[in-house]
C-alpha cells in the first residue's frame, strides 16, 4: 500500500540536512510564518506536486550507493514535514526496510501528540529540530505562533532519547541577544539526546520568493550576522553543550 502527499521539491544530493549525502524531500505546508522563511511558496499544503510514497522511495533508491558511501540517507523537510505524518511514516518505513538512514527536519509545531507521532519517530534515525526563539512573545513576533508546542516536542524527544541535531537561526535583532541564547542553553542542558547544535546564520536567499509572490519581505534592512556575532552565540552555547557548528 502506498500513501500520497504534497511535495514542494526534491534535492537528490544534499549535504547540509543531516549527515552524508542525502536525498531530501521538501514537503508542502507549514503553520509557522517565519519572517526569514526561504521557502515562502511552501506554506500552502494544498499546492505542490502530489506524489506517492512508492514514487519517492523508488527515486531515492537510485542514489543509495552515494548515500551508503557517505553515511547519508533520506531527509524529509519542508515546509513542515509533520503536517503529513502518514506520508512521512510510510516513506521512512520503506526506506529503513532498504537499510537507508532516515532524518526528519521539523520545527516541532505539533499540536496533538497522538500515537501516530511516535510511530513516525520509531522509524526516524535522526531529528533535525529547529527552535526559533525561547521567549514566547518574541517567537510569536517572529513566526506568528507560540513556541509551546515546539518546546513540548523537544522535551518529548528527550524523554524518548531520540537522537537530535538542534538548529538555531542566528537573526540579528531577533534571536541573537545574550538572554535568548542563554535561555536556549539552559533549556537543552539536561537533554542528553542532543548530539550537536547547528547555528545557522540568517541569509537573504529566500527574499526573491516573497517578492515573486507580490509580498513585502518582512526583514528588509536586516543583514546576515557578522562573524563576531556568530562567535559570541557559539561561545554562550558552548557553556551548555560541547559540540556546536556553523
């Protein structure tokens, strides 16, 4: 049996969304409205290309030798992949049956912790978890939604001892304040499942998509963080976790 889902795009040989060379499927749909979103065209879950899980797995198997040689695998991203959990579960189940490493890239905005969520996690080898902001009011300003579901999901992953790479976008004036970075460090400090922290410097590469859709880019005038800012954020987080990369 195959499950269908809405797909935004596919990258056959990605190298930044999980270990090794990865077959990355960007799924359609997201409930967050991040001001720095570089896939603005992925928000509407009803658009995109309808594909079956069998189609996805058949295509990714063509790259299995590259993935195996590099320690890579398949990554499901977005948009937000967990808006289509049945689709994710079926792809990952079939990928693991072929011996392929599975990675879930998610913002953790999961409103209902139903059994299906754990069924997805049971066939997930690694979670890339994006935490946008620890301060809820700042999180709402940045994404238009509360961070409570994401933080609850992070704690659930810790309880499961699910391997996690934590991702944090360093956005000047929004996420780079010492108090915010320290708050993140304190939150994750007791979590033994976080294997490393990936600091992602804000970039403007998605700006053109906002403009193409006739919208105003919300971060006009905000520039990528300086090397000094990145080093400061890394220094703060290193007090709470030893493996930090950017």
